[in-house]
C-alpha cells in the first residue's frame, strides 16, 4: 500500500515542501533509509543525515531550517516524533487481525469468550474467565480461574495472569509478564519466616502496556492497581498494594516496594528504586538509578541520585564530588603546612 506526500500531509495537518506526489510504502530510520521510505527528523543530533538520506519523504518540525539543500520531500508538522507515531499506529491498524480459537487451546466450559477473538495453541483459560471482544491471546499464555480480561487486548506468548485478577480494555502484555503473583509478604518468627497469605488481586486498567518479564504482584488485601494509560518497560517490579497513577511511565528495571502510592504523569528512568509505603506526587520525574528512600508528596519535581534529591542540589553535589581528588590533595597540603607552622612556633622563644 502506497501513500503520497499530499495524503500524509492532509492526514497529519501538515504542509508539503517538494514533490507532493512522492510516494512511500515503508518506514525507515533516517540513517538507514531507501527510496520509497518515509522517515522523520526530531532530534537535532541527527540533522546531518537528512542531507544524504535516500528516503522519499521526511517528516520534520515546522520550525526546522535546513543548513544545506535537502533532496527528499519534506512534510512539515507541529511535532515530527508524534506524527511518525501516529502514522505507525495507522499502519498497524491496516494489518488484518487474526481470529479463531485453536483446537489445541484448553478452555474451561464455564469461560466466556468474546466475538472475533484469536486464541493460539496451548493457551490455558480457567473456570469462569471472561475474555472481551477482539482480544488476541498467544501460545502458552495462562489465564487462571475468575480472571476478567477486556476488549481489544493483546497477550503475547507465555503471559501468566493469576486467579481473580482484572485487566481492562486495550491492554498489551508482552511475553513473560506475570500479573497477580503473591506479594513478598513474610512474618519473621523464631523458626524462620511465616508466609502471609496474599488474598487480594491485581487490577490493570485500560490502555496499559507492560513490557516483557515485568511483574505486578497481587495485594495482601484489596488490590494492587496500575491505572489507565500507564506504560511499564521490561523487567519492572510492582510490589503488593502499590498504586501506579494514570499515564505514569517506567523504564526497565524500576522496582517499586510494597504499598507505595505513585501519582499520575510521573516518569522513572532505568533502575530507579522506590522504598515501600512512600507517596510520590503527580509529575515527579526521576533520573536513572535514583534511590527514592522517602515520600515526595508535592510532586512536580525532578530528582536524581541515591539517595534521591532535587536535581539542582544533585548537580551542585556532583560538582563537588568530581573535585574531591583535588580537594583531598589541597587538604593534605594544608595539614602539612599547619604541622610545619606548629613546629616553627615551638622553636620561637616564649615571651616574658
């Protein structure tokens, strides 16, 4: 399927600069382009590629001013990164969706399967499970008893959803995701650790995407909740009784300890660790590897470092840290000079 520059500009409410009949049939990165491909330029660091690209069409921001002639047709838009995402979404929607239930799937007679679902071989669906319309479930995925799964979901191979958990509409769970495993609850006794039964559930609201091998534990009581629009990367751990607010995003290897409450529109870089029972306010931004050991209830702040602190304070501390070797040498020199001054003072005769 081909689209012209004019068609793309009309769809994105942009303008064409160059040949409006230039046609494309595929996507490519700006550094790896070919004729018939569309690409984009959003990061100025990649600008040099636009002058040598073989792509037929390049999406650019309206503010872009080329420093050299550009041979490709430009489509100017308000936000090139957002626009390429819109086109990729449109492209995905044009793909035909598979339907049908494999005879090799094991589905309890009490389960309710929606219309136009696709269920691959070796899927297990337990008693009283509900699966919504147009949902796709890939091979070796397990939905334990009483799970509720919404419409238009995609569960990739080897996803496990434990009993009684609830998953909303348009949720994507990548391979190896585990929803509703027991929270890490053990009471110390004289003879070791006694397991605390985890009788709650995990709830995943609408429009959530969860990356490969990420775990969302069930609550001790009540529900662990991942609210609508949340995006979790691979290898993220959400512990029992945690609440993750709407449209929050977490990069790989973030770990959130039990009973922490995270606000909406927060962003956490890779390997951030958050202590249990903390309250993190809306729009908190955390740099990679930050160790958040206290609540940040006010939100609307950026933290860095471990222990995490305000970004500006961290920058000042980091500047001092990098100067520590020089400061140490200067301190040693001062100590040496002080000792020599003391020796000189001892040599001087005492005044009567």
